[in-house]
C-alpha cells in the first residue's frame, strides 16, 4: 500500500512530513473545527484545482472563516509540493483549521491564526477488476449532521458508515434519509434509469461533488440526459445502473446493492461510455494550466 510522500506544507513552510507538529490545543484536534479538500494529481497536475479551491472557500464560509490564502497562493503551494515530492499520480490533501488557543473553549476567540496543512499521497493504479466487475454497496440510515455541504474534518459519522460497508464485505455505504437517497460515505451517487442519469440536488444534505460536476459536464457532451432531483429509495433499488463518483477514483459502477444485483449485475453501457469519456477528459486537461 502506498503511503504519504515525504515533504509536506505547514503554516508557510515546506518540511519533512515526519517533522510536522501542531499544538494539541488546535481546534481541529479538539473539536474537528476545520475543513479540508482532496485533490487528485494526474501527470503532476492538480485536477480541477479551481473548483476544489472554490469549494474549500465555500466550506470556510460555512464555518465563518475568512479564506487564509488566495487561489493563486494555494496553487503555488500545490505545485511546490508536487515538485518537491516528484509526484506524478497522487492525491493532495489540504486542511484549514481555525487554529489554537491555550485552552479549550467551545466559543472561539476572535483573531486566531489558522493552521494550514497539506501533503501528498501516491495514487496507486485502480485495480482493473473494480471497473470491469463493479463494486458492492450497502444501504444505511443517514446518521451525519445537518450541514453535509461543508467539507468538515468532523468525519466520525462517515467513518462509522465506511466501517459498516467493510464489515459487510462491500466497497461503500449509501445513505437514505426520509426515504430518499443522499450520498455515499465518501462518494456522490448517480442512479441511471432508462438511459437517464439522476442525482440528488445540491443542498445542505449532500456535499457538492467536484467529480459529480465532471460527470454532468461529460454527460452533456455525450448527449446523455441528466436530471438533478430527489431520488426515492424505490428508484435507487430499481436502477439500471448505479455509479459512485469521488475525487481519488473518478467513477465506479455499483453492481450489487444490499446483496441484490443492480440491473444485469455488471457494469452497464452508460458507465462504459462515461468511463472512457472521463479518462479522455483527464488526458486532455493535462495539457492546460492547473488554475
């Protein structure tokens, strides 16, 4: 299994990851009071960097923090990390916490200096069996907080749901709330029925997915109809195809849901078209500036 690459960024400095230190009073450590982004890197180029940074700023606004760096400054951090780590295929994690005070208070004091952290992990090639055969998923009630549109470091609910999938021998847990689909524990869920792609609308109940947006854009280019509207549980279970979209792996097909085959029980024809289009898009984007 690949691990983190050796050089990280912490509060304005590039240093060995093994030497990085923060205060135990950092509010991300004590309260999960911070936000983060995960950005894939293909061919030493951050993928959809502007869109990820836009979402980072939306998350910061959601927790009442001023963005500590402009997009151009973050772009420099990303490119410097990629260069210093000689990274080719990787994913970049960046985190902004509200910072630390000497003590533990629920109400934060004004004027805290935020903690900025970023590092890279080598991205292992996707096992071909996952795309060729699809993955299994299970469903569970939604247990997370009400502002899932904020990409918060408070991820205990997501972790418990991911473990639920692992315990069932599945790849992902798909959540249901009030009889409707929300998302996966770390993925956006797309439901295909009668050659139409359906996704839940953006709201406080789901994270606006950057990879989901790529799927929507590519669907338009492929002349595949896509609809953003609430998806009842019955529609999820009657899907011809189910896809998972996420930053580090693009799009994967779900071929078994709660032990029951999805559609024909194998990756469907629309997934195959989308998978090829996604691969081509990544290749084409590699020839353009990151920001």
